[in-house]
C-alpha cells in the first residue's frame, strides 16, 4: 500500500503535459498559460495625472499662490505642452500625460478659478496625484508564469502589453466510466428496483472535471461483466486523454477493472493508497493516456478525485504541483470540536470552514457512502492515523471548491 505523497508523486510524473495552442484573449478565460511572459511595456507607460486638476511645480504650490494657466492636456495623445515654468500651471485631466516641468497635480476642487488664473487653497507636495512611469509594472518583470490560470485580470494585463493572443495548454478530453449492475441512470420515469441505487458518481465526477478546467467530458456506464466492461473501456480510452473509472477497483468477485485494463495494455501504475476514504484507488497509464480507478462509494470517489486527479490535471496544465500536499487551496483555521482518528490511515474529515470566524467543524456522517454529508461540506482536514486533535487546535484546511492555481 502506497503512502499518499508517493502515490501523488508517481502520478504527477506519469502525466504528460498538454499540447500547446494559441487562443485569442477573449476566448482564453480559464485556460492555463503554456509559457512565461515578461512585460515589454511599463505601467503606467508615462508619468500622468491621477486626478482632474492642474499640473504645477511643487515649489510654487503653496496655499494662496496665484498661478497662470498656460494650456490644457487631455488624456490621450500628448500635445507637447510647453514646460511648466515658475508661476504657471497646465489644466490636466485624469490619465493625461504630465507636462514637463511639473512634478505635482492639484485637484480642481482645491483651486479657485479666475479667468486665466487659479488660486491654490492647499499646498502640493512633490509627486502628489502623479502616477509615475513603471510604478505598477516595469519592463522585463514577469507578468505570467507557465501553468497560471488565465483570469479576467491576467487577460487584461496581457492586453495592456499589446498581446491579442496567448499560448495555452489544451485542456484534456476526459471520459468518466461508472460501473456496477446496481446503478440506474437518473431521469424522468426511472424506477429503482430492490437493491438498486441511482448513479451519482457520473454527474459528480463530470462536474468535478469541469470545475477544474476540463471542458470536454463524456460519461459512460459499464455493467459488472468483463466483456462489456472491456468494450466500454476500450471506447473510453480511444475518446479521452483522462479516463476516470468509478467502481470495480476493489477485491470483490465482480471487480474486473484492473484485470480488463491490464489486458488492454495499461501498465506502470499502482493500486491501494494509505488514505481514508479511498484506499482502493488505482492508477495506470496507456500510451499518452492516464487512467484513474476510483472507489465506487461516492465520498471515496470524490475525495480521491480531489487528492489525486486534481494534481494530475495541474501537471497536464504545465505545472509541477507539490506532491506533499493535495492540489487544493489551503487556509489555517481553528477546530470547533475535538477530532480523533483511531485508525492507522490518515483520514480526510469532511466539514465546514467558516471563513468569517476562521473555524472548521465536521459535518454529516464520516463514512464513504454519506453523500448528503459531503454535499454540506466545503473543506477537508487531514487527521493522521492515531492522532487526536483538541477543539481550538490550529490546522490546515483544504478547500474543496478551490484549486491551488490562482
């Protein structure tokens, strides 16, 4: 049985990075950058006014001083105003280039206008209400790193540098295969016979893939029959770069997934990880495809998705995630209750992180089938085997809805 960190290290190293394409900025939201880019244009690109007002020499700018207005500079093309000489000022507007000779701006609310002259109501210090060239961003400064998620602000920054397109990693195609004779597809008219349950893993895992950046997702189902399972998996492996199989990876008489995958040529993987829930987790590769065998119980399936599949998705996006931690954003919080783990495997406790007060409390039944409790949770806390944590202890909380890419 593998340690969780070693399992994550192996699958990260086995995941090939995605191919690279170029996208227009308006189509690149949510994609991941395929290279590191540096600034070629400083921000601001020139000294400019932060306010509507008057550009002045700070040496003249004392309360009560009268200055002669010798020109106007709007935001836009620099009209090449004459240098601001002692005793003069230039009318400027927000974003306007600062005329030479001026080193401060007085807000229009702080002057009295009398014809072509202004009287200052306040003093102005050097640099007041002036945005200096390069104060926000200098030439050569890194503006985007490989693997960064492209957010609206990052796309705006790229546009500010003159980029119309950006190199990105192509998100993988993914197929979710659920298994089990007991599963019934939900929908109008669906009827459960004794011993049957609705298929929840298909919708949950497909949504999880979409939440973490995969836009092309298919869902298929296979019964507990090795011949039919082989046909479904063969088709899935032909259609996807990532193949997630829910169920059929444990030690039951009808758990055929590992045997069928081996017959199809999958290799180089591992089975069983020292973690709770999710011990039967399985991983393998086939050519340039990665295959994840997730336990059939929905909580185990979702937790192993978060602990392992997300890190593999990060690697596919061009990052080298740290295998020592899950690929989820982490925050520090205080426990609102005692937590203890009497088992010998680390246990990921599902619960609610309250960001307003910085606390975490478990929620629902902490068992691998308890989907309702999982639906109420927004975070995980890892409790080591044999560990007892007292209420008030400070712990790291992993946020289930937040990846570590931002």
